[in-house]
C-alpha cells in the first residue's frame, strides 16, 4: 500500500537540507512517521516561550518567524512587541522547530505565524528519536544537518547583532 505523503512529496524532501546525504530509503523511513498539518493564513504555528515536542517542514505556503523585543519580565505586551526575523516559503525547503529535539524541556525560541495558507509535515520528537536510536547512520546525518543549519542561523544572528550594536552606538553618539 502506498503512502500519499511519500508518493506526493518525496521529490520535495530530497531538497530539504535536513535530509542532505540521506538516500531515498532513509528519507522514506522518516517520512513514514510524519503527519500533515494544514494551517490557515494568520494562524500561529508556534509561540515563543511555549513548550514544544515537534518540528516542521514547510511544504507549501509562507511563514514569518518573529521574536519578542522584550524579555518577559519587562513587558506584559509581548505579543504586541515582536520583530519579524525572517520569512520563509516552500522555495526555501525549510525545516523549523528543530531545537525541540535537543532540549529536555523544550521551549520555543521564536514564534512562527502562517503568512499564507500552509501545509506542514510534522515530526514528533518521540517518533523521530525511535528511528534515530535504531539507525545510527540516519541519526548522525540528521544531527549533522541540524547542526549545520543552526551554525548558519547563528552566523546570521551574530551579523544582525553586530549591525544593531553599531546602529545603537551611532545613535548614542549622535545625542
């Protein structure tokens, strides 16, 4: 019996960096535990600070990733004071929420909102860990790919912090 998720989306998954250096059989093994979720425009997928045990692959649509501009004790209007960090669409072959795989008590580090209607492939931490604990080749490849993505994101964040620090310093000098 064929799995519609696998049949329909396998070519797309081959371009997702999470699956880089995995063969078709290995990708299908992970796809077999995925579920699909349809998210409507303007719905929240995750909220910063909430607990989470899922990661997502954006198959269709567009999302906006944002962070609170204030630390929680400083603002009770956190949801109104957010900065959009990034917009991603299916052309990016993006995976999101992967930090939930690494933390004992995972807390979402950012909010993700659907900017357009979205289709997401959902991976539950517990189900994925069952595969990774049985197949060390898949595990090492997946963890390597996630680490590489987190490094890219950290480099971008460091550049953004440098820009903000420079702008802030220049603004202070002007006063």
